[in-house]
C-alpha cells in the first residue's frame, strides 16, 4: 500500500522467519495501554482496574465492559502523540482502515500463510486472555490491535490457517502491536 511499517512486532527480538517463530512474537498489549511492563508475556496479573496503573501487571477483567481501565477512553492510541502510544517516536498504532488495506492488497492469501507471505511477515503470535492473563492460540492465530474503537471494544486484525479478517475484541485482551510510520 506504500505505508511504512515496522519490520517486527513490538517486543520481538527478531523479524519472523516463519509464522510460528517464537522470537518474532513480541509483546501482547492491552488496548490503549502504554509500554509499562504489562505487555510482557509472563508479567504478573492483578484484577484491580486503574486508569493510570502505575505498575506492570496485566489487568484481568471478567465484567463488562471488559476493559483494564476504570473509565473507558477512546483516544489513548489515536495518533503518534496519543497519551499511551507504545510505538517509538514517529510511529503509531495503525487504524482499522490501514490494516484492512494491507490485508486486501498485500496478503498472498486470506489466512495466516498470506499474513506471513506479505511484506509485513506477520507471525501467529497468539493472544492473552482478559479474564486470567493466560496465553492462548500460541502459534495458531495472530491478533493485531488497531487504534480504531467499536463501542466499548476495539478493532483488530485476526488470522489463522483458514481465514483472515477484521474483528472486535474487548480492550482487556492482550494482542500484538505492529507500528506504522506516522
């Protein structure tokens, strides 16, 4: 699409050499949350919601609206200067429209093979469960946040061996982040 993307997920130590290459998985961020340590795959968990956590624990949530915050805020990842933008200077979280453009024009097929076959080399980095912080879908699914909100949820790119599409997730889930140049 002509957009400039990072060559790896935030927190990954290497560019993906396969869709299941663990060193390319990187971190799993809760939507709208900054780089405070919670995104580490093995970070501790807490069930105490907070608008400004002040710690690196993954905040678990079992009640609607399934957000790590006490008060929802739709603007935490909107643009490079967003309050909690975890991307480096000059980079930001992509919008749903930007993800969809990559999926429909650059994926070689509409599934995990197409996601890895694209110039983005997206691995199936899994997700982190909002209710208990456990990892799931490791090596079988990719979940990538966008900055786009949808009601009390947020939009994300999803793919597995069969399909790829844009979906909606509760903001307390942990998903991968791939930054785009602003």
